[in-house]
């Protein structure tokens, strides 16, 4: 047996904070108490004057997925070490449904790729075709621990979109079997109409990406999805919500869960005017400063339930300057900077750190059926945690990132990176240096 005792740290949980010791044996937390006597053969880490947070569960990553003519620049093998350095011990990624594949086949393909991850990994199941055989697979997948499914209300040109009637049929089945439906919520008709004036190809600047996908697209989609959730009794999780209007509409429907992302909290549409503006192209697009501030208020009011990175990174060479906005790969990296930049922002804004824990650990665990062993620092739970020196606020951290990427969207922001990260009892990051960790665990809801 392996024993590890962390002493004198300020343990910050979803509902409070207290100076406590944490005894870990093998993969699990054994005891949390104000004072614990170390057992024999026990490594001790003194966390005096440090903060201890649960490991982050990033509910939204895209490792090595096909985008336009290429792939996102991080694989599970390259993206997961970067994630661990940012305190992310669990990532939830997505299957890719190829032509002719069943949902189970697409899931198995993704599980094989995820075997290279150093983070623990769960897989959401993408549904980008509507067929009777596809629908028939859903109950068995939920029974086997894959309870979250994603659909799109747009991307008709990429054959990924489902109509609202089709989404309602999917939601009906998922609701009957207590699963959760995730939705990329931008109305395709709104986008099509807004894009018509740019169809000639002469207006190619990155700003037109945002203009072609107006805020109305989110509002219309969320209203339709809220109505579907009410009719089907299905919990619908709105991924990467980004507008004030969309958030206000989502609060009208009790079965909608809301996720936002750091880029919608920290960045705005002004980024498109920079010389590297093409690097900020993602879908949905960046919005106004007023939208960002509305999202911050939504976090504090409990109207937003999770923050995911939507990690879909690209290098400078993947998005050459001058590329027409229609051809720019959509997405930005952010899994390593997710928690460090948010922690710095919460400190600067004097926001409640327990709220940050709920948004990045306990809420995603509860929503996706992992809260019996992840998302909280409790006896019997996986020992997933990080130790942070709150005085180590950095403003010049880009060169210290542990990533294969050559560009980061958040370099103008302060960040507080963890000095120690523990994943299932294994010290994977020690004094900001990675050990040689074992591979991550494949996660299933409820098991």
C-alpha cells in the first residue's frame, strides 16, 4: 500500500474551506481531518499556507478531432500532460461518428485513442446522423455507462446537423432512460440568413465569422431546446453558452443545464481586429464585453453550472493570416489555462472560491454521473487534487506552458498554476515538474 499525507493545507470545497490534513492510500482519500497522525512508510507533503482544490473535471475537450481539412492540434497523448499541469485530472471528450459507423463503433474507436491519456477520461457520444438504428442504440449505451450524447443545431454543410424534430426524438429516448443530451445551440436558419450577404467571398476578415453567426442564433436555438426539454422531460446541457440573451432564455427552463467557457468570459469580439485575429475564430464566436459581464453575473447567480475549456487547439500554421473566415478551423486551446486563469480572475474579482470548485469540479461530476467518486474531496473518493500557492500569481507564463502548441489566447491574463497535482493518489506533478504517471482511467457514469 502507498500512503500519502498532506498536512496543514486550506482545503477548499464546494461548500466551505478549512485547514485540514488529507490521508491518501493508494487511489483513494482515506481521511480528512484537522490533524492526522502519519502511518508508517508515509510520504508527507506540507501544504502550510497553500490552498488545496479538487482536481478539475473539464467537461468539454476535443483531442485530435477532424476539423474542416485537418485535425485539432492536440491528441490525447499531447493534450493530457498539458491538462495535468493546469490541475485538470479528468477530461470528458467526444466520439466522432464516421460514415457507416454505429454509435458503439464510434465510441470504441474513441476509447482506443483515449487510451493514451494521462488524465482520467470519459466520452460523450456524438449523434450526427438520424437513423432508426442510431436511436435504438441509445438505451443500451446508457445502461453501459455512457449516458451523455451530443447533437448540433447547425453545421448542415458538414452533415452534422439534426433538425429540431429529430432532436426531440433523440431527447425523448434519452429522457426515458435518464441520460443527458448536450447541444451545440446555434440556429442554422439564422446563421444561413446572416451569411447570405457574405456569400460572394469578398468579405473574408475574421470579424465576419462573428457577423455570420449572430447572437440571435443562440437565443432561437435555446428557446426551441427549452421547449423540447419541457415536452420530453429530458435534461439538456447547453454547451459553450456565450450571450446574455441566451442565458436569460435558458433560465426560463428548469431542465436546461448551462456551460460556458473561458474565452466567452475573458475575451471579446475585439480580438478579431488584432493582427492574429484569425486565431480567435471559434464557434460560437466571441461576443461583446457586455455579454461577457452578463456571463460573470450568471456564474455568481447560479445560472451557469459548469465551465469547460472547449479545448480544440490549433497552431499558428494551422490558421494562416489572410485565410477567408469560412475556411479558418474553428477552435482555441485552453485546457492547461482553464483553472489557473479562472482562479486568478476569481481572486481579482473577490469572488467565492467555493463557487469556482462547484463550476469546475463538483457540478460536472454530478451532471455526468461521476459524483460518487469524483468532484469532491471526501473519504472514499478518488484522490484527485491540486496544491496551489496563492501568492504565485504569474503574468508572464506563456513560455512555461507544457504544450505542443505555439499560440495561446490568454497571455494577457494573470494565472495561478498548481505546484502539485495528484491524480488518483499518484503525484503526477511535483513542484511543477511532471513525473512519469500511469495512464488514465476510462470513466463510466455510475460505476
